[in-house]
């Protein structure tokens, strides 16, 4: 069975009258990565176990519909990512605010860049991408995108990105904010009508 | 100041995660994506998360927890196995013994208590678990829940049941000579709304030796509207 790819195992699970051993093998290959992902997302072993089980239950349920257009591992990632981002975020966000209250609130209440009146949405998008690409480091960009774009709590961003600096993603967010604020200020000066 | 959140999220021109995965695997073959990905923080972040998921390299402080979690997942999702007989191919043993033992467990998970004034009339909704083939009510179906039931194992003299908390703490342990166990008030009291428990059962022969065991079945009970009961899905 070891010679089968993940995708071949999925086909066997879908077609073999005794699919249990194929599913055992397929799942066995991925327990570590789902466990680690859920551990990083939740930051708590018990919650991670619950989340990881939910992910595998969803995989079990969806296997019969898996058409093999993507790699199994990519599909599995999508399920784990979406479950954590969508299902767990709402409840965890509440808890997170109370932990990081002062600085999280400061970042959350930060005003958005006031360029919407001057630029079309496509232009705003292009401008935002340009600033983020040119001004921010890779980790600043990714922390910023996860926290502000996806609404992922700061401590979770720190774990997901594997940041080991003392203040984790918070430092990257503060630095990114400073750089973007300066870019917006300069942009406004350059576009002010006399 | 910060860019509006909507500009930081996935945009219509962002490639699908499958396409990003192809790019991550072989940037040369998906070179046409490079300009977009190099300019898009969202796509870069997706690729980084995907890579970190696939690499699955726990840091030192994550090692023990990851191993323990993986081991718990394996215990809960691995199907019951037949004993391998010395000198024979593993599947020979499987084919001989499994008809008697493999189909063991048939229990539903994802119970949902209805709020009713009469506590003894609670009617749970079962959620099916794909591994289990029979005795599973359809999703959303309500049945009177008064016992755990599973498929009988012919050689079993007794069954040992366990309900555990998510951290592995045993909340209830019991035994039954038949393939069911009626719930007494104390056991029902463990099935609190929004609480997750794991149920498992082992079949024992006359000498007390385990001859078959179920997967660990996750049970979660959620309060439901009396008029429109919901399932967990």
C-alpha cells in the first residue's frame, strides 16, 4: 500500500468494497500535519484535538466527492484552513481581544487609508499591493494580510508564521502600520489639489 | 492608517489554491503566475501557509504536543484491525477474522438534545460517521435516545464501554453483556449541551481478552430549537 500515492488511495477508498485499510493509510500520512496546523491555529492542545478531529470528519465525508483535480494534500490543507479560519475565528477572536487588549484595540481601531474617494477600487488595490510589496518585509506583509485581511488574532498569526521574536506578529504589524501610514501621507501630499 | 480590509483579502484575480500549490511546487512551470504572486500579499501568505502545512516541521516546543495529537487522531480514526496470524499474509488473517469482528461499531455521533420540559423525553439527532455502515439514523432524523447501540460481535462475551472527555479523562466506564447499554440518569447527565465526548466500545471474549474494538466516536450535543431542530453540520 505504501507505493500508492494519496490520490490513488482516494480512488481505492471510493471504489474498493473494503476501503478501511486504504483510508487508514491515507489518514496516517497526514495526522502530523493536521495536528500541527490545528495546534498552531488554536494554541491549545485540547482545542487542537477537537479541531483536528473535525477536519478529518469533514475529509471522511468529502472523500467520495474528491475528484482528484487537485492533490489530496492541497485539498486537505483547504479543509483545515477553512475550518480554522471560518469556524474557529469567531469564537477565538473574542478571547484574543481580552488577552492583548490595549495594542490589539489600537490596531483594530486604526483608520483605513482615505484614498477611496480619489481612486477606483482597482487603483486602490493596485496601490495597496504596490505599497505592501515595496515597503513591507515578507513577514510584515504576511502578518498584515492575515491579521487585517483574514481577521486572524495576533497570537495565532505569530504561531502560523512561526515567528520567534519576543513580541511576535505584533512587532511586524506595528512596523507595517508605520511604513504604510508614511506612504499614505506622502501619497496624499503628492495628490493634493492646490 | 491601514488599507481597507477588503483590499487585503483574496481578490477575483487571485489564482485558486490548487494553482498556487502548483506554483509553490514548480515555480518554473507556472511562471506566468509570478507577476501576480510577487505583487500580492494574500497569495504569498497562502503559499507560505500551504508550505508550512505540507512541511509539517514542528518547532522544538511543538514536538511533544504534535506527536501526542497525531497519536490520538490515529487511535480515533483507525479502523478495527484483525490480529495478524503468524506465517500467513496479513490479509489472510484479516479475511478470516474480520467478518466476525470488524463490523463492530455502529453508534452515532453528534447528538443533539432537544430542550423539552420532560427530561426523560429528550430526543437527540444523530450525525452519521462515514466509517460506520448501519444503524445510523439519517442526518437530521430524530430518535428517542435512551441507549448506546452497536453491532454485536459473535464471539463476544461482554462489552466494555468508555466515554471520555476531549483530554482523555474517563467520564464514564461501564460494561454490558449485550450490544447495547441503556443510559441511566447519571450517564445522561454527562451529555451536556455543547460538550464534546468520545465514546468507544471493546468486545471481550470469555477470558476478558479484547477481540474487537470500535473507533472512537465523537459525540457533541447542541441545544436545539424545539420547533426546528438542527444538526451539527
